[in-house]
């Protein structure tokens, strides 16, 4: 575990300016051709998720059972991780501006604050990066749509297929990180990706999230 923690250095921000490939053209606003984000990005009742999370780093893989409560009205995600035996490891609340640690287990060792920061950062990028009220420039390509969200001096790109129109990826303009959303299914009335892959290129680790259950709070 210690070797994994040493890799998880807190990084913030998303710099760079994104230029779409030459085969993409700007979509006029009146055409309303956009990607549809997962149901958790739409303001409404808080949504709970039960997932298995696999952390791949330094040639090792660790598994954590994750419980999340997503509240888009408050723009907040609460993330709780448990071991395979059901022992709580962390409990962190995340917003777009920061995070609050409610519980960090001693098993996280001396770098638990850094690890909690990285947990918050990945949760923010996966679940809070698509801002429904954001300032988007949308581009249409031969097979896909790209939406560039310019807000708070950063650019995040969201993509989907022109046929399916559901969000399939989000990434930072400078290539620092990316998220893939795959295997969409209707679960408890919500159309959501069952498999999410997050890759942080700066620290070289991957997260794979497998969705098992969705519940309303």
C-alpha cells in the first residue's frame, strides 16, 4: 500500500487551450447538437451509487468498494471507500472548489491527506466536470461531437458519438487526464455507464469503476 501512496501526489488544475482536429467544424448554437451527460449530471434528487473501484498503479492493483452520493443541486459528491472486508477506509465530501475529509483510516499511513486530495480530484473530474450551465463551444466531426467547456480559466473537452449522443469521454485540454464512460445501461430508471475508466497521465495511475447499484436518497 505504501508504494501506491507514494505515487498519488496531489495535482490540480487543467491548463492548456484546446483546438479540435481539422475535420471538426463549429456547430451553430441554434442547431442544439450536443452530448447528453449521465443522469448524475442533471440537477434533481441526490443519487447514490455502489461501485467496485480498481486502482492500478506501480504495477499493483488494489480493489475498494465505493459508495457515492451525488447531489448536483449542491454540486457535491460524497465518496466513501471500504475494504473487501467492509472496513471503512475513507469518507470525503467533494465540490468543484475543494473537499472535506470526514474520515481517513490509519491504514492510509502518513500520506493519507495527499491520498484524500487525489481521491477528491478524481471524483471531481469524473462526476462534476460536465457543467450543464457551462459555456460550451461544440464541434461536429465525421462520427462524433466534441464540446469544449471554457470556465474558470480552464478547458475541459467532452465527447460523444453522433449516433448515440451519450457522453463517452471527458478530458483535459492539455492531455493531463481523461475519463472514458462505457457500457451504458438502464439501472433503477437511470441510464448510466456501468464501466468508467479514469487515467491520470501525470501520476501514471488508472481507476476502473464498475457500477453495481443505483439508489435514490
